[in-house]
C-alpha cells in the first residue's frame, strides 16, 4: 500500500513539474474578449445595451456568431478568422446596418 502511494505521488509530481515547464501562450487579460462572451452576458456595443442570447461556431471553426437581444430587435455580432488567427475586429449587424467593432469598444457588464 505504501509503495503504491509513493508511486502515485511521484507520478503526480512529474505531471505538475511537466506542466509547469511547458511553454504556454500568454496573452493579456483583455485579448480575446470578443471570443469569450457567454450566453447571458450583458454587453455595451456602439452605445447600446445588448444581452447575448445565442453563440454559434462555424463548421470549420472559422467564424463565431453571437445573437444579441435588444428592445428594438435582435442583432448579430460576427467574428471571423483571418488566416490562423481571429481578427481583433468584428462586425455588428443591427437595424439593417453593419458596422465594424473593435475589441476595445466592447464593455461586458
């Protein structure tokens, strides 16, 4: 029993050390805010308050679309992939008008 416990502890320690030494991508806390919205979040875009009601990911994971609820009607926020990375800009379609939205224009409440 003692030997099994020691082996388990040694395996766990190897796992922790291995995880700690692996290179990880580090980004600022604000990077990717457009991609991290969740259903139920309330956001301010273009001076309007919206509630995220749906999140859809494209077939090839090349587009993320959010359906946003507003008293005047639903809106769509689309973020598309440009090559290997997602753009830092998105497109908001609301009231028959589509505008580009920069990541720093988004306020999550």
